[in-house]
C-alpha cells in the first residue's frame, strides 16, 4: 500500500476504481460475494498489475476496450502509425488505380471505336454500302480515310486510324495515299503526344520505310535519322523496339543508296540476335535477315546471302505462314541469289512459287507482284525465253507506271530488261528508247555516279556500238566502267562494261587501251562461277582481232578460239 500511496499520482481514475473493486471484493462479509479462493484473488491482483480485466468487475465494451488500449499503448501507437500510412497509401493507390481505370476505359473506348470503324469499312455497320464482297479494298479504304477526318475531337483515336490506314495503303502499293495519311498521323501525334514521343517515332519509322519502298531514299533517310537522333537523346537501348525498327529501315535505305557496307553493319547485329536473350523480337530478326540477304548478294557473298535468305524463308513460314506475301518476297530473293550464281534450274521454280504466293494474297496488279515478274522475266531472257519474258515485262511495266508514276526505280528496272530483249532481237531503235528512258530515271533518282545508273549506261553504250556510233559509245562506257569500279571486283557488270569499252576503243583504233580493257574483262569472266563459254569466246575473238590489227601474229594465234573457252 505504501507503494500505491507513493504512486497515487501515477494511477489513473480507472486503475483506482479497479483497486477499489479488488479490495472491497476481498473484504465482503458475505462469503458468496468474496473471492471464492485465494487463486481467484491472486488472478485479479495479477490482472490489476498487468492492466487486464478484473474477474470481480462486471464487463462492458468500454471497460474491456479501455483496459486493452492502456495495456498496449506502445504497440497500439505503432499500429496506429502504420494504419495512417496504410490509409495514405490506400488513398494514393486508389487515385492511381482510378486514373489507370480511366485510361483503360478510354483505351477500351478507342479500341471499340476503331473496331466499329473497321467493321463499318467492310459493310457490317453500313447497310447502304452493301455486302463487303461487292466493294474493292481500295474503295473501302478511300471511304474510311475520309471518315477518319471526322474524329478530330478524339486525337488519339484519329492518330491510330491514320497510322493503320497509312499502313494498309502502303501494303497495297498506294504510296501517295499512304504518305498523305502517315503525314497526317505524324502531325497529330506531335501535337497530341509530343514531338519526341514513342508514338511520333513509331510513325516516323513507318513513313521513312514507305518512302524507301517507293525509292525516295533521301527523305526516307531523313525520317529514320530523326528517330535515331531521338533515341540517342533519350538514351534508348540498342534493343529498344523503336531503335531496332529504325536500324532495319536505315539498313534497307542504305541498300537502295548502294552503301552496302553500312547496310551490313546495321542489319547483321539484328539478324544474328537471339530473341530469347537479346530482347530483339523474332519478327525483327526475320525482317533483318531478308534485307541482309539482299545486301550480301550485291556484295557477291553468295553463300552467306543464300544462308540468310533460307533462314528468312523458314522464319516466314513459321511465323507468317506459307500463303503470306512476305514468304513470297523472300522466295523471290532466294531465287535471285541462285540465278546470280547461274543456277537457273533451281531459281526458276522458286521465282514462280514466290510470285504465285504474292498474286494469291495481293491479286495480279500489286507492285510487288510486278517487281517479281520483272525479275523472273530477266531469268527467262537469260534462258533464251524472250517470247515468254517480254509480255511479262510489259504487264509489269503497266502496273508499275500506274502505281509509281513514270519516274521510279522499278519502272527503270523493267525498261532496262525490255531494252536487253530488244538488243538480242537486234531492234536497236527500240532498245535505245527503253534504255535512254531508264537511264534518265535512274540518274534523277540516284545520280549519274551511282552503280545502278552506270549499269544502264553500259547497256546503252552497247547499243551505240551496234549502231557504229563509236565515239559516243566510248564516252558512255568509259564513264560506266569508272562508276562500276565501286562494286566488288568480281561483279558481272564490271566485266560486261570493260568488254564493251574495249570494243569501242578497238573500233576507234586505240589499241593499247583496248587491250587493257579486253584482257581485264577476260580475267573477270574467267573468275566467275560457271563462266559463260560464249562470252569467253567472244572476247577471245576481239583480242585476236586486236593482235592481228597490231601485227602481233603469235599473240593473235593464241586467241583463236576455235570453240575454246579458256585463256592461254
């Protein structure tokens, strides 16, 4: 009791009340009202000292709760602080979830709106449009492209639709319309998401890739470089999807620009990436392999090119299916590699299979189909099947001029092939017309010092030779050889141009220069795989004529072919 008296000020009112109950119960005169045993008294004393509920005191919610709180002050204070933090966190995350929910609802609404938009496009929501099979795809796209302009109040949806429609026009070869819609999407994306946003970069890549497909390599490179600059400023990783797509697009542009080393440097790391470890998607690997095979072909790395092309076809079939147009495109690329190596028996069926796939998907009038037809026609011409090749080329030219207009690389490619057929038929006037037009197109696109322009110039120089216009032929062929020197040394075009230039020099009696070019052409042809015997024999005859004209009978004798196709 002394301790209690000394600590009176330390006891609460509730504690004094408990102590009163404990003492009064122990002192009750009636036995039934006292503690029933010493143990019961001890339990209440212990309960008092520990702040628990007394057995002798009637229980109430307030009494029991009060005892619990006083007994667990520190723990409860900690719990209370935690509850405050939890409440704050709950409020914070509730607000975030509400924002996320609102964004998800908005995104779902945009998706539903786009779905309704696309359903309307095929007639499901527009009874006046009639059944979908009564309308051409381009007609449907034209109608919906106009309707997309009505969504200005919902810019995010409008951007998505412009981008989607632009991609669809691109796949259909309607490049003018595709460029218009991608440009609208780009403008709206910059205003809605920001000039350096991922969405803006995504659209720029698609716009640049489309311009590259149509041969507008300068603007295409500018578009893609913007994306790469944005990625560098944001410190994006090399495996970021936007960066990867930009690098693939730039690699394709480098091929079109004849910068083959740059193309290989850009495409190889992606083509060799392991999708399971690198973070680069298997679709990006597939796309880069397809482009890389073309670059390797132009560099005359035939084995590597064929290996990459076969991997691309295998991935096409695995990821896209046998009937997908990209499978057809890569089969045509593989066929071109085989044809370049002179393996026509394997190349022709690959060409035909690829073209059949593209026709089945796109129909007969798609520009990719026309390009493939042009390439197959060149093979048929090499197999002396000009009667089959020419109508194929005429059909391809009709499609290409309709889709691309009169000045485009693919148009030039087909005109060049037609010119070669006219040469073989000795129709020099027709050949000159086709080749002159092709050269004008290529120079307007690539410049006069590009190897593509020089290849056409070499063929045109040959026409001048056949027409005995030797001076103008020599000028054209000299320039062609100087430009083609940028290609790998064994390229077939170099040998052909040297041979023709040598003939022009021989006709002009510039014998020393002619000997250098003709002998150089012979060495290049000899080094080729499956070196054509007819070409070797022709050059031998030309060298023989040169040595006869310069009174060197022993050397002339050594170049008398008599059916021989080997150099001395």
